[in-house]
């Protein structure tokens, strides 16, 4: 993707991603938001994909190398978790591999506000991003051992109740988490050139289709009929089903109806109270990405314009925008607890670059 000299947000997005990369290769979630001064596999997977798209392949490679080192340094922990799950002795969430690591690849120290770290999605997302980085080609050397370990971990943990991509439990079963498991296991099949992982992905897909559909569309959970912005990823980019599948079309239509404010952005879900429940930059980009993949540039253009309009004068993009909150009374408690909304958020900038690449394709 060639960065237009006129697109200050795109140029700033590349800067934010590169400046947010530690010497270790880790990609910090947000440098100016203390709670986010860690490296998530989930955020990092999309950031690395964006770096690949704009030609910063060395930076993407450094991130993937950091993930490998971080995982291998905790191989015993991951192997132990897999063994216990297979023996039907499910570890406590705090005994599971983390969703986020410190920038040097260590486990964070426990404090007064422990993080909900048992999140399967980041491991599936990393396998997907790695496969994209390697352009679908099989991996070689010791990398294969790490891929196999992560694939085994995803295979063992996807049936368990875990925290969602929004760091929330909400019943512990989330369609978007299963979507990342499908994408990750399919990526493992390509990376290892082994068909059995594709069969495991089909098992997850079958479970997802069997328990998370109602009235022809996906629900955020089997007992939660609401739609969720993360359901956009089931088709783009994780290809659980094609973009024109009627079940995907019905789901995206529900996102447009329930979560997309006309002329505005996209909410995570109805009832969100985090910083009052604002509109998320990365989800507006996700919806535009989906519209572009299905060939509807007219539907994508207002979203692209809205995202650009949310950038600060220097081009920084926040995590969410607070102009039209679902629960305005909940903004102040979060502000008092953690300060202003995270700005810049690397994931927001990554999704902007991905969206703009899709628009230029």
C-alpha cells in the first residue's frame, strides 16, 4: 500500500505503529494509557498485518519473532495447561497463558487490579496474522514447533468458557472467539501443511453454526441474542463464512441497524458502559473493510470520512469517541479511575491502514 502524502492520518498511523514498537519487537497497545502499556497478541496481530500491508515487513517480522520468544519462554506453562485440560482438570483462569505480555515477553506481576487474562482469541489471531505474513506458505525450522504448540492450545481451549476480545466474561462463550479459533486452526493447517488442523477448524465452525445462530444471524453468545461489533470479523478477515453468505449478511445488517449510528461510528454492543459506551474507531474501520470486501464502496465511504474526522490535529486516533455515549453517566467513573480514553490506540491506527488498503485495492 502506497501512503498518500495527502493522507495525514495514514502517515501518522505508520508512525504510531513504528514508534509503539519496543526494541524487543513487542507492539504496545497504547503508549499514553498506563493500563494499556502491555503487548496483546490480539491487538498486535492486527498491527503486524497493517505493517505488512504498508510494506514495513521488518517491523512485522520483529513482532512475530517477539511472539515466538514470549511463547517459547512460557512453553512449560502452556504445555501444562493443555495436559490438564485434556485430563479434564481445567486450570483456573490465572493459570492459563496470558492475553497480554510485558514488552520483554514476561508475565505481568499481579497487582491490586488483576487483568482478565484467559482469552483464547489472541492466540488464534496470531496464527492468522503469521500466515498472512508468510503469504500462506508453510513455516520452516523451529517456528513450526511454536505454531504446533499454539494450535494445540487453541484446540484444547476453544470449548472452555473464557473472556471475550473486550476483556469481559459475559457468560464465557463468544462467537467472535470461536471465529478466531477457526481462523487460527486453518492458518496452522497452512503453516504446517497438515490437513488435520483444517479438520479441527471445521469442528469449531460446526459448533459455532450449531449454537450461535438465531433467526438466520449470529448472536454474540448462545444465551445472548444481542449483536456485537466483533461479529464483523467472522467473514472479514477470518472467513468463517463468505461475505455473501446469507447468515453473514443478516448479521452485518443487524450491526448496521443496532450498532452503527448513521453518519457516525460503530458501538461494541448495546449496553456497553466502558467510558460510557462510545463509538469505536476500529469497529468503524472493520465495518468499512467488510463493505469494501463485498464491493459496496458507497456504504464504506461515510465510515472512512467519519474515522478521519475523529483524528486529533496530529493524526492520533483514540480507542473510542465519546460524542454519542450509550450511558453518559458512566464516563466520569472511568475517567476518574484511568484518565482520558486511550489515545493513540495502535489497534485503531492499524485498522485505519487496513481499511484504506482495502479501499485502494
